[in-house]
C-alpha cells in the first residue's frame, strides 16, 4: 500500500530490507529520545526486527515509512492481535523533530487507520510519553496534543519509574521478611530464562489475564487467549531479540501459580533492565505476594547480573498498591505515559 499526499510517499515497510529497516528505526528512535531523552524506552533495532520478521500466531506487527525528498522523515507502526482482541489495533506515529508541524504525522496516521480498518479493526490505541512536569494529562506535550487533535481520548495514565541498582540487600531482606509473615502457606520459585515445563500451564493462565486484571482505565480490552504455544513462541522471539528474562512466581499449597513477576535485560542495551508484568490472582490477594515476588526477583537479578545499574517499570497512575510496592523498593518517577484510544463507527 502506498500513497503520495502533499509530496510525502507513505510506503509499507519491507521488514527484510536492511537499509529501509534501519532508516525506519532511526526516525522512531530519534523521535522517542527527543521527547524523553535518556529515560526513553526505545526498542533496539535488532529487537524490533526480530519481532516483525517472526510475528508468530498471537499478533502481527508491521511498519510504514513516510518518504520526502528521498529521506525517511516519518514512520508508523501497527500491532494487531490475532487470537483475541480482534477488533483492536495498536498504532504509533513518529516524525523527525526537524520535520514536524508540516502535516506529515497526520498523513502517516491516515494510512495506518485505513490499514487498521482493512484488517477489520475498530478500536485503535496508541501510547505516548511526556515529561513528568506536564502532569498526568500531558497538556501541551506533542504526543497528547497530536492524539487529541485526531480524535483519540486519554484512556489511561501511567507513570514510568526508575530504580538505581544495586538495592541494599538489607532493605530487600527486610521487605521479604515482612511479607513472608503474610504468606506462610505459599512458596516462591525463581528462575532465569524460559518457563519450566511444570509451571508453564499455570504461567500461561495467569499472565494471559494481566491486560484486564491490571488497571485498564477506559481501554476496551478483553483477556488474552490462554496458550502454552504462545508462551513458547514469545520465548523464541526473546532469544532472537537478545533478551533474557528473570522470573519469580508464588505457588499455593497445590502448586498452582497464583502470582508472578518478570523482568528482562537485553544485550543491545547494557546496564539496563525492564520490569514487565506483576500480578496476583484475585482470590489470593491480601497476602503480600506482590511484594514477595518482586523482591525475590530483584534479588535474583542482582545475584545474576551485577552489571545492571538501572531498572525501569511502569504502573497505571491509579494502581496505588503496586506503586507503593515500587516506592518501598526505591523507584522514582521519571515520565508519564498515556494510553489513548479511538473507537471507529
């Protein structure tokens, strides 16, 4: 699919064309860092290449390049789930700072929205970040202003936080001991890499509910499909991306996975790790299992990877319980993120 509005050619990205992919990624990464600087969470080139070239059965991801005078100056990205949330498309638009205020982002978004409609999608979402000084609605920031001008409403505000490592072991041990008094009937288990075979079914069941069990604001989401095959597909993608996962679960007396947390490192970004999901099964809440698994996982990371010096996490602004856990560990806010949503008729 290609179009040429106002001199801009918007071309679907050939994910196997190395030069085109590098140019596309340059615009994306430059735009992200322009907004948030060093705290920006930028997918590295090989990470996103591996995702697009090997999408798997759960979702499809693709990109578009906006070319003006033989230069890629604007890009788009779209992800569409395939097994669940089949009316949803996740979109992103990035424009080089030097090329903004010329309608190029709008042209790319028009192409993305048309492509989403062609795929049968009617719920469109996009995630943008801004400086924390602008507050939780991002008034005045370029991302929220662009989204609002194109019919997207803020559905959920999130806060990005960072933790400088290592955390003192005495602090971690104290938090673990305090939590342990509330979960004597549960056991913790930690590991590096793929989920062990004896836990993978329970892992798939619990992690598939994260999107709807965690605070979602006004986002129109449904639970993900429970699939061991998808878990293994994602692990294969992680290996291609150069990522390593660190994981901790809580098990009840029957050995069922009732809480989990995971974080990831990447060979492409030395010294940095990213906190991913944390969730406690609803009927097992109140036993401080969220604290327990996060502390145990951080201890695992610090034992295995003393070279990691910063950890990035994200929480919905309304998720006061998990924010409290993170603040007890020493996380501090560095940015706001907004999930914007548009429903098509």
